[in-house]
C-alpha cells in the first residue's frame, strides 16, 4: 500500500508534530504514520460505498464449491477488495429478464471466508477497493482520513487521550461531510446507502435528493 505523505503531514500538523519527508525515514512520526495509516484507510473505505473506490471485475469460479448444496457457484474474491457491493448485469442485461418491464433486482450473494457464493453464473462484481491512491481521493475524504490518522497518533506521539477524543469527533464530522459530498456526486446514493444518508443529513451537510 502506498502511504500518502500529504495525508500523514496533515495529520501530524493537527498534533503540531514535525512533518516527515519519507515514510521510511528514521523518525517516530514516520514510524507511527506507517503503523496506523493502512488501518485508518481501511476503516474509512469500508464505512461507505465511495464512488472513487468503486471497481468492477469478472469473478473467477473456484474448482471446489464448499457450499454447493446451497449455492450453485463459488467465486474467488478480487485481491484488492474491501467490501463487496453488488452483482452487476452482463452486457444485454440479466438472463431471462422480462422485456419491457422494470429492471429485476441484482441476484443475492454472500461472502464467507474469502469466497463469494451466488446462484449467478459468470458473475461480475462491483466492489470497493481497499488500496486507493491519494491522487484518486477527493479533498473531503483526505480531510477525514487525516483527522482519523491524527486521532490514532495522539497517544503515541502526544500521550494525550483527550486530544485523541477531540480528534475522533473531528474525524466523524469530516467523514460525514465526505459522505454527503459523495452522495451529491452520485444521484442514486440515497437508495444505496440510506443509513449513511440519514447520518450525513443529521450532521447538517447538504445531501442531493437523488
């Protein structure tokens, strides 16, 4: 995983800690950023169906299906997957979909022990990636990530749980703002993430009607 020096320095700035130049430099600040950055990014990416982290991949079917009595197909997951979102239709639409009628719901699936099970042959999955370069992150997401990282760094760098608590509150506000911004960018977000939409509205950030 590539660790963003920009995000690290934004986090360190909240703690009035020295900035870093390289993640592998021999400083406590660099070592702690390297330790906590991947976890903070993982938590934030898993929290919401971020549009900039969305990926689509055709899944490879496994030769052995451990749950063949319940699910017709077992698939290996993409190596960079954080969260499985939904199965998407192949070109031409879902098989056996009635012509002229509203789209049928996406087929159900479950993910268990690194395997995706579905009744759908030749499954194509939309998912959220867990390793997203900083260049692809919107500014509000970077703010949320920096606050989350700063909160994690508060104890090892400043020995202050009070500062950590304050930064966690800032991180939550920043995350809700980033979520609301992503919802506004995607006209169908209200239906796809109602809980997060409600939370974003509760935080007072504008959310598109969808």
